[in-house]
């Protein structure tokens, strides 16, 4: 028994470490997007800017499901172990190479093209990795603890994000700002290759999944996993059920709790970037153990109940939670100490024009200890021989007091709890839906469509809905009419609320909660 | 058990109607205006993804799901 448990820990360790590294690789691109865009995608070149948009969207939405199909098929044909070693190497290689691509200034247009191609390879690898790791662990785990063991894989996405932020932060702290912007941003990409090498050698020593080996030995391997998964009604109905009754809702709850909350706090509430990073990191740290709690609980009371409860709670709690976050930070609810207000003028040389732009920094102080800073930059440009004002830009940021900071942390933590409820048991749930010979293919596609497409589109759709509401309010205001939207900043939440709601009903009615055996 | 199976089949009609509603609003409200009159690269790519990735998955998938439900493929024996 002790040996069995020790063996399982090795399997969990090897699988989780590799998946964590893949998430790390995937996230550092997003976290360093601002620096990357200045190095590879200059905004004054429209084609390069277009490639930047493609790199952001395409890798997440379009390529991941293709990776799921390609590597899922491979995993069902040649085995789980070799396939998820290939995805690991592909991801690590692509990440390392992104850190080596010369900048746009050095090699011109080839730079953004190479980065886009490597980013697409990252998406492809990520699409293949998760299904392999989840299947591999589940096929080793005892039936009564499958939820618990696979929930370790579920922690990797959050921990991967956390590690990526940590490595970037450490690199920034070690180097000067100039060095980081010049070459230091490449370090997190290079670090990946060391982690990948370690993980590769650990994984190499692992054996093949026992269930896959058994099916192979019996000669029951699928000859065409894609056809058997999606061309066969008896299996395809479960692929659709997995998508519309589970992963669709799980994807939007995940993206809302982990990414939209971050963007809402930074861009709508305008909390200082450093403070918002810290509070998100604390909430993620506090919430991560609950992946294991809900994974283990799903072994006792069933996957369906926990996942659907997470979705239902999200449906009813999102608007009150976001309203609370907004009101906590809003300066309308704070009293300013007018006597402390101050404005400083400084000049910054603009490298593009070589002119000295004026920067007005105004600080506002509030009785509760909060501080708001407005930075107004007046950009100059040449018009013939004359120097004129080209545009003005105002950036506001708020630093909240300690008690408001903790209120925000709790609000994000509650959302992370919903994430752990829907995401903790999902690997075991998906694995149990499909037979061994087509499991990798069948579970990977609904997972990556649910997360990559429904979840990945969340920020764009939510921003679109909020902008539409703001525009309608502005129109009504200028026409002297009553405002159609009372709280336009909450409009973006309708997307996760509606998707989770529909997913809850489908899951509630159609998912059979009876315990499943996966050893066919 | 019988009433649950009936409910599953009846809801199949709802999923088909939902798929058609998604197709209508997704194309006329979300996707097409962004492709026809984009306000920048992000807008154009977003519109293309809505029209050619999200819509086929939602509309095609929900239609198929609704048809399967009506056919009783999700019935419990």
C-alpha cells in the first residue's frame, strides 16, 4: 500500500511538474506582452500590430483545440507517455526560442513572423498537454481517489500563473529597469528550458499508463480515434455533453475568477498595478489548496454536485461581488483631504521625437488612507519647424488602504473558490466519460473548446458589452435622456452569467451522476 | 424516470431554438459589424473569431445536442 502510494506521488509529481511548466510557458508571453510588443510588434507598423493581435488571440482560441485533436489522436495511437513528452519538448523549445528571436530593429519583419509561429506552437503544445497529463494520472489512480489525485493536475494552471509572475518579478528586481527592457525580459523565457529539461528526464523514467498498456496488449487500440470520437454518435453525444454541460461553464467561471477579476480591478477600479498584482497573488495562494479539497470531496459526493454548485453560486454572486469591489475602491465613497492635494511638473524626453514631453503628476489623499494619482502627459511633435501639442494622456491609479485591500482579496478569493469547485473535479469527470482507447482525443477537445474558446473569449466579450453600455449611456446623456444602464461596469458579467446558467441547466438535467469505472 | 426522459427530450427543442437565436444575434450583433466596419485590428480579429470559430461551435454544437436530446440519446434506461 505504501509502495503504491509512493508510486502515485511520483506519477503526480512528474505529470504535474510538466503541466505546470507548460502553463508557465504559456503565461509568460501574456505577462510580458507590453515589453514583447515594443520589441517585436511596433505599433506604428500596422501589419506587425495585426500579427500581435493574432499572436494573442489565435494561440489561445484557434490553435489549442487543434493541438487537442492532433496530440489526442497521437496519445490514443502510440500512448500517453510519449505524447505528453513531445508536447513538453515542443512547448519548452518554442518558449526558449521566443527568448532568442532578435528584435524588429535587428531583423525587421521576420521578428514578428517568427514570434507568431512560435506562439502558435505553444498553443498547439498546450492543447495536447492537459489531456495527456489528466488521463495519465487518472489511469494510475484508484477509482475511489481519482478526483483527489487528478486535482493535483488542476492546481498547475493557477500555480503556473503564480510562478510566471514570480520569475518575472524576481528578474525585474535583480536587474535595472533599462537592462530588463533591453534584454532581461528574455530571462523568464530562457529559464523555461532548464525546467523543461528537468521535467523531461523525470517523465522519461515513468512507465506507460497501465490501462493503455492493457488495451494495447489486448489489441483493442483504436485505429482511427478521431472518427471513433467524433464520427460515432454513441461517443459524440458525450463530447457534446462534456462541452455544454461542464467545460463551457467551467471555462467562463475560471476566466472570470482568475483573469477578469484582475483586469476589472486594474482597468475599471483603477487600482495601482503593483497593489492589484499582490492582492491577486494572495487570493490565488489562499484559494489553490481548495482544488484538492473539492477534488477529494468529489470522490465522496460526486463530481456533478460540486461543479454545478460552483456554477450556480457564480451565477448569483458575480454581480454583488463586482459591485462590492467597485464601491470599495470608488473615490465617490471617500472624503478627500483637499489641503494635501499636490501637483508636480516634470519633463521626459520622448525617444521617438526627441522632444521633452510635460508630465503633470497630481496626488489626491483621502481620509481613509487611500491615495489617487493622476499622471497627465502632454506629448509634443514637430509640425514643420514648429513644435505643437500632439495629444494628451491621463493615467489614473488608486492605492487603497489595508482594510479595503483585504476586502478586495476576499472578493477575489470567493471567486477563486468558485473556480476550484468547477475546476477541481473536472479532470476526473472528463476521464470517466470516455473509454480508454479514445479517451485522450475525446476529452481534450471539449476541455480546450470550453476553456480556450468560451473562457478565452471572455475578456473580449465582457469588454465589448461594457463598452456598449457606456456608449449607450453617453449617447443618452448627450441627448438629455435617462441613462439606460444603471451600472455599465457590471454589464460585461452577463457573458459568464448566461453561459454558466445554461451550462448549469444542461449539466443538471443531462449528466448522469452515477459512479463510473474507467477500466472498461 | 419517465418524466425525466420526457423533460430531456422537450428541452431539446429549447437548445435548438437557443442555437438559432445565438446564430442570429451572434452574426448580426457581434460578428458581422466587426468584420464589416472594424475599429482596428483587435476588432477585426475578434469579429473573425466570433463568426468563424465561436458561432460554428455554439450553433452547430447546440443544434446537434438538441437533436440528440429529442431523439432520446440522453435518456436513462
